[in-house]
C-alpha cells in the first residue's frame, strides 16, 4: 500500500519553511479537486524517515490527503560528542519538532515513542500509537567475530568493547557480563554502523534496538536478541503527534491506532513519570499480556528493573492489573461517586481530564474519543505503572535513581557547553 502522494522538503530556517509552505499552498491549489496537503515533520535520519514513510504507507492512497515531509535536526541529532545523559534529560529529540507543530509549519509529527517526554507540551497531543514492534535489544557483531562464528556476548573474549548509547543497556549488560567493556557510542544507525566497522574505533559489537534494525532491513546482521535485557519505556513503538484539538488529524490517524500498544505505553510511561525518569536513569521495563480465561479478565503485567549506573545494584518489581470488560467487574475497593462515574464511563469530559488516572493529564497520551471501557482500561494502566513505581521505591530504588541523576548532572556541568553543529559526526 502506498500513500497518494509524498514530497520531501528540508526544514530548519524560516526562509526554507516559508518557501516550503508556499510550495504546499501551490500544490494544494492546482486543482479544486486536489486532496489537501498535510505537512509531516520528521527527524532527518534515515531511520526516522523510514518510520515516517511507514506511517504514510499505512494511511494508504484512499485517505484523501497528499503528504509533504519536512525533515529537520533536533538538539540530540546535532550534539554527538557526549552521552545523551550529559546533554539533558527530556526532549532531546523532540523540541524542534514540537516548535514546528505549534507554529503550524507541520500538521503532524512521527516519533519513536521512547523519545517522547512523559509531559506533552501545552497545545500538543499524542492521539495515535501504532502496532508495536518487538521491544527487544539486539547484538550486532564486528565482521571478524561473525567470521569466527561468535553467537552472543558470552562468546566474546574478555575485554571486548561493546558500543551503546544507553545507560539502561550498559548497566544491565555489565552486570551480566562483567568481563566486557561498554562504551558510549552516539549517532544515527548508519553512523554507528560505520563506527563498528572502523578499525580506529576498536568496537567489537553494538547493542541496538531490534525494531530499528527491522525497519532498516538489517536483520541479517543480528547475532542474537537480548531477552534478559529489559527494554526502554515505549521501545519499538511509533507515536504520531498533532496539535491538541485538531480533530481532522485525529480522525485521519484513528485507523492506525493499536489499542494494546497504546495501553502498554500508558502503563510504561506512568511508571517512568512516577519515578521522574529519563535517559539518565537505568530503567528497563517489559509489558506482558495474559489472555482472558473463563471468567477471569485479561491482565497486563509490568516487569521493571532499576539499576545503579555500574550495574552493581539492582531492584526488580512486577505487578499486574485486570482489564475488565464490564464496569461491574472492577476489583472491590473504596471509591468515590466521581470515581465510580469515571470507571463506568459516565464522567463528564472535564471530570475525566481532571482524574489523577487520566493519561492526558499524567503522561501526555490522548486516546481519541474513549468510551467507558477505554477509560477503565486506561485508568487501570496508569494505576499499574504507579504501583510498580511504588514497589521499586519501597525496595530502596530511590537513592540509586537519585545518584544516577546526580551523576549525569555533575558530568554535564564538568563538560564544555555543547555546541550544536550542522551535519555533526561523532568521534569514536
């Protein structure tokens, strides 16, 4: 399936934006019957553009729109000489795209969900999460190890250097494989690929998100999936963002929304928000569904792991929540009249938005036109994330989280101020 029409423009300065907008206006006015042009924001990397094209492909040729892709660089794309946790903690790959949405330069933006902060900027909404790819990490080996028939991390010689941009990965894997060295490697997938093959970088392998490798068509280079490494919040999922109240765009995106993936995102982001986490915190999480059996409803389980930066301390907690089909099936417990109305789907829109279990209020996700069942399930997922966060904190994870944030802040303060550079390339 292909979208009706797609053009690509560069973003980044007012002149080019104005020119691009003028081009769009011209294209839209060629014929009174021509479909309206929708400007779509995307990061400039090949993976980001592939993901954007995949969303447009799924919208299909019968959606009644033409599309113009406006690609741009974010601060996270431009500053490549330091670890993500040393730049800042939130919005590293989204701020410029947010600004383009708010200014009207674009009508929607495609994101990797794991890049989206849990607090959505005022005036923006995330009404669509697509079906999630398997949220696993994968090992890619240097060709010399492939030729030597190495299959996994355990098969590498002691002292081997593994590149990753993630504290979460390095903390978990250094605990499981203390004989290996884990080194920060920044850049888009193509850049990291070149660094792996560059002799001067001295890398023996890379840890990457399997979903990105699948979308790039590079699955033949995967040595193994790392089942024991819990993934990042939202890993493997694509999210589409638009302006709050833009009902035309919300309706356009509605067929792409995958409900279970949305519910997983609500639970995982609720956990992240409750812990005030970000890229400076080694936090892994996995969502696991159990299907309904007999009179028992479906349940969503959240498995979470917090580690110290060096992987020497670890805290694990899991919990699950029933997703009932009928309001009368809710688990017993004290509740107010307002809470009962919300659970039954009878709350006013204002009451629903004010609820502490509202995904819109708590984690920046806006499920379009939820009915009573949707509201119950969304609230259950918010509760689940909070329960798991409370469980981790009760085990003593708080000081470890605080230490990780303090270490990132201290490291950032000791570095020279980052200077964004166009077309920046990271050093080894």
